C-alpha cells in the first residue's frame, strides 16, 4: 500500500443463511420498496465500486436471480450449513492480491447505508493498520473493516464463530465507531414490522 488514499477496499456481503427463524428467505424481503439483499449491495457499491462480493448458500439460485446483472460478484458457499465462518472463509480466500482491507456486511441490517459505511471507511483510511468496527449498545461487531493482516485469522474461523472472534482477539487494535443503525437486524417478521414508519405501506413482509 503506497498511501492511505490509495488503499483498496473490498466489500463482502454475507447472505448464505437459511433464515430459519424468519420462515422464508429474508434476503428477499422488501423494506422501503427494496429487497434487503439489494439494499446492502447498493450501499456497498457506493463505497467499494465493483469490488463487492455476495456469498450465497441457502436459496442461492432464487436470490441470485433477483440481483441486477453485474451488481456484485457471487460466491456459492456449498458448506453454508456449517455456519457463518464458512462464508467468511469462502470469500476471504478469494480476495484479490491487491486488496488492503475487507468490509464485512450482513444482509439483514436494513438501516445500514452508504453514509454510515462511508464513516467506517474514512476512519479506516486514516488508520489503515487498525480494525474499524461498529459499536452499538454494548456490542462491537459488523459492519467492520479488517486490514490485510487479519485475513489469515478470518480464514481460520470455524462453525458459527463470526468476525467477533477476531475483534475480541485483537481488541487493542480495534477502532470502535458509533453505529446505532447496525443495532437493528431482522431475525423474525416482527422485527421488520417494528420498523414501520410513516412509509409503512412500502414495507412488505410477504413472499
């Protein structure tokens, strides 16, 4: 990396889960007129351009068919039932050699957008050797940006151990950025209904 301004960032959207608690593919549920998966891809694209990868597993064909052509690269994780770590491994091992950092995103955080992701990226570019993670409530988690020196640790994760394992391991190297939007995630249909606002008619929890 020759300079901070030229540090290259790749975004990975983790969307391989079966949505068992939701009862249907929550990646395709619409919020404010747009499927959750497309919302997160759009935010990632504004930040990382074409350097966006989506990891699919359960319902892969159904989800992939809804994505606009060229919106993101797709990795099929055939081992998705082993847990989120398998998706992280599948994506990290395919990162380009010129990648200086990776942004990990979940497909079920509907309030996370390009503005808040831009704040994470700006903080990372100021301290490109640090991990920059979201802080919400008592949690330090994703979305988070991991520099290249973390890639081997991410690639060694197993089971349902997500990126928080790496965040705890290198706690002294983590920059925690307040990110209250990330506290909202969708596990059950009721979670989405609680987000109703004046634009509630635009929220569709049906399939």
